[in-house]
C-alpha cells in the first residue's frame, strides 16, 4: 500500500475516474484509490471534499500535519 504525502505549497489532491489526482506547479499525476493506505497533508496544500469522502469509503487515513 502507498502513503501519499503532499508537502509542497500550492499542491492539491482531488479524485478523478477512481484515481487520486495530485497536482503541483510542475506536474500532474494519478494514483489508483485502492492502492493508498494513508494521505498526509501539510500546510499550504488543498484537498477536495470528494477526497475526504473517498478516503472514508476506502478506510484510508487522512492526516493533517502541522510541521
């Protein structure tokens, strides 16, 4: 299983076609929802409501880091 860590200011996480979509200033990439065990979000990142609901449905840990 995979842990997603978003720690770059301005990066965002959303869901598209059953995959998490990670967008940064430089690139965009996708990770299948069923492969993710946890998501760590640092300050300055964004997450959609759909990500939170998908994480709950798939029992994925969603962690908000302060540092």
